[in-house]
C-alpha cells in the first residue's frame, strides 16, 4: 500500500466519487463458501452433509433464503453509501454495552524519541523518575508529538495527503475524516458519535492525575497554529498546578471505563446537575484528541509499555471515549489508546506513524508564539454529588477487575521477518503467520479454533472490514502434517504452500466484498418477526464464528513498537501483529480467569513454531536440498 503521509498534487478525497459500492454477493456463492468454512468444525462427513442439506433447503426457490436476499438487495439500493455501514457501526460498536476498556479499545506503541536521555531508558539509573514525578523531557516530547498530529490534521483538511491505493485500485479515505474531533457519547442501549470533518475545534484535552484541562493548539484570536514552545508552556503550567494539589477534582474520567449503560446513566446525571458540567462536557466532547500525562514509574520493557497504554494498570487518567488518546509516561514513552467505532486502527496508526517519524518535532510553517497571558490552559471542573461519588467507586472496582483479568504481552521476535519468509518459505508473509498461529493453538490445545483475520474492504465506498475465516481444511491439514512424526520436510512444506494459497485466496475474496460473515449478518437483519432458519440455529453457525483466535495485521514501521487489542471471547486470544523485514512484533491478550489459555505459553509456543516452520522451509528450499 502506498504511504498516505506525503504531500501530493492529487487531493486526499479525490477518488471517493470513483469508488464502487459494497456489493451484496449472490446467495448461492455465499452459502457455498460458508459451508466450506464450517467443514473443519464437524467431526464426521455425515454431520457435515446433513447441515449442507439444511443450507440447500434454505437456498431453494421460494424458501426463506431468496426472500431475505431480495430484501437485502432492496435495502442496499436505498442506502446512500453502503448497505452495511450504519448496521455495522451500531451493532459492532455503538450498541455493545461492554466497557471500552480492554474489550474494544486498541493500543499502539511508538519507539522512543531519538533524543531520549540514556538515563531515562535505563532501569536502575538514579535519573529515572520515580512514581509521582513528571519530567521535562516527557512534556517536551508530548508537546512535539501533539504538534505533529495537528500537522497531520491540517494536511488532511487541505487534502494534501496522498490518497491510498493498492494494486486493486484506489482505497476509500472516508475513515480519515473520523480521526480528529470525534467523541463517543454514552446513551442507554446505543451510544452516539459527535463531531466531524472538518473539526472547528482549536483545542485538545490533557489529563494529569485525573484532572482535565483544555489546551489550545491554535491561537484563540487568529486561529493560527501555536508553536511547540507555546504548547509546552501550557503543559508545564498544568503539571505545576496539579502537583500543587489545590482544587482537586473527582476522577470522573474513570467512569468512561464502565459498562456503557452504567456510564450513560452517570453522564446523564452529571448533565442534570448542570453548573460546570455543561461547559466541561462541551470542551471534552469537541476536543481534537486527548493527551494523558502520567507519573507512574514503569519498567523499561515493551510489555510494560503495552500495559501502560492499554489500561494504565488501574484505568485512571484516561478519557476512553475520545477517538485517540496520546499516553505519555514520565520517562517519555508514548502510545495511543484508540476508540474503535469511528475508524479502524490502521487509519489513525498512519497518523501516529507520521507523528513519530517526524520527531524531533519542528514548528509548522506560520506557527506563532503567543503572549504568556494568552492561550492559557483551561481547567475543567465538575459539579458532583453522592450518587456520582458512588458511581466513581463502582467504576474503579469494575476497571480493576477487568484489568486484573487481562493477561497481556508484547512480543518482539527478531530472529527473522518478512524477508526470510519471502525468500525461504516463498509464500505470503501474512498467510505464513496465520498458519503459524493456528499451529500454535493446535500444539497447545490439541484442537482447532475459529480464526478471525481482518480483511479490508476499503476498495469500496465507506468500506471498513470483512472477516477472513482463516481456519480452513488446508490449514487443518498443515497443522496436522507439521505434528505428524513421520511427515517429511517436503510433505510439510507442500502442506504449508497449499494452506497459504487457500488463505490468500479467501482473503482476496473477502476484500472483494464477497466474504460470508457480513452477508449472513445482513440476511439475519432483514428477517421479520417470527421468521427463523435452521441454518442459523445449528450449533456450527455459532461455533464457526466464535473467534478464539481474533487476529489482525498492521503495516510495519521502525517507529511503531507494538500493537494489540483484547480477546473477543473469554477462552480465546486477541492478537495484532506487524511483519517487518527482519522482525515480527505482536501483542497477545487472553484472560487470567480462563484456565485453558495462557498468554505466556502462547507466546513461547508461537516463537518455537516460528523456528520450526522456518527450519523446515530452509531445509526444503536451501541450495543443498535442491541438489
């Protein structure tokens, strides 16, 4: 994929009118493809054939299937952009009542600033800050990173960021409109998003020890960009005021980590109390993004950095409803906590990569340094009562429980990367990693799991994602062959090639809008009251979409240190990975409460699988083997 973060003569959104609409695939094609994905979940061929007969009955002329298909096609014609867009936003995100913390929000880690003092990066050094301390380099990096993100926003609004394209054609850039100035507001049963492109807001919010401030990044009077030193001045003033300990506000922000209905009730009550709350919510909801400055001392490991950004160990000092929160530790490490509903992680990740690659930050052309009395950070206050006090206590207890159950690690496997895979395995690096993930699960559990991999449908107008069902008959055969004691390296390699080809083929079909999961969702959504089908009632329907391996790939970058998200089922794993030329990075999360899963065991087994598969490929494809 071409990099978007470069100035271009072609406007950012120039291709939007040229994009096709997401298709509704032919029903027979979807059902045939769906059936094949269910075969690994049946113990016998007879059971599979019985279900296949049920699916065939569903598809017959005059049966329910064609009726639902006709309704879905009619629905698609009536939608302005995509038949799936509104449904997906509501069902996958906004109506989901589980806390955003761990369950929905993702994290992304950046590499250290190139000028980070050595002492800050050395555990045990006396210059390393202790808990309760802030550092000036932390604030300096935060100010520069904020400025770089605002530069990216300005480039978007001027449409000078190169529109993305793949070999299949231009990609939809609509999600770029949903990075800045977007906030999720809790409501009973279904949340709403507020804000939009181009955001008129001139400020961000900054959180320090649960205190919230509005910080200008544009001059209030002229609207011009503020210099980095002006942003830094505001950050310094905030830290000084908070550490002085005067007029400390209650930690209302912890309630954004709550069950969405609970938070909706608490927010509605805060709004009813009025007073300062009205103005405070106005500033928060309209902010371009959030910055969290933290004073917790954490070990200098990528795993601890991941936990810091993902949940901050206690869920405090975050406003989880903002699209992106820049978390800055007191030793100046930076990561992003992202709210998933406005856009998929890939899009803001490109903005973050831009910000990180342009460190040390420089002032934007035309940036001004305002007078010390202008553009002061604005402290946001709360009007609370005993009911809110109890809600805060309850939210903290719920967050602590969620975090205690989250078993997270970030893996850096530096023994090889994409270069080796392409040269020695001679298969798609992504397909290779997917097969290794499934072999890992098979080695640990002795069985197979349904696997979700994100497939992008951004070749279509307002397209987001489709499911690539990575568990296939070919993937099963590969894992079993790798574990077979008498299988030769040549047999194992052939099984890998076959499995990888099947994976690449399915991923291409899914990215072409012809996967099965979104289509089947649409068919169920147009059902009328009283209608039902044994296709959807059969246990395999749920089993084949119980994503015990929930996976996604992100583009590689030297400035990005790791990424991840939570498991989507209690007995599963959530994994986000990048495949660099020489390194594989992956965040892995599972649940402590599930005795069948272990993040540490998955990580160590996966690393050994990577070694074993690489050795097998090298054995088969080395010059000696070819003689």
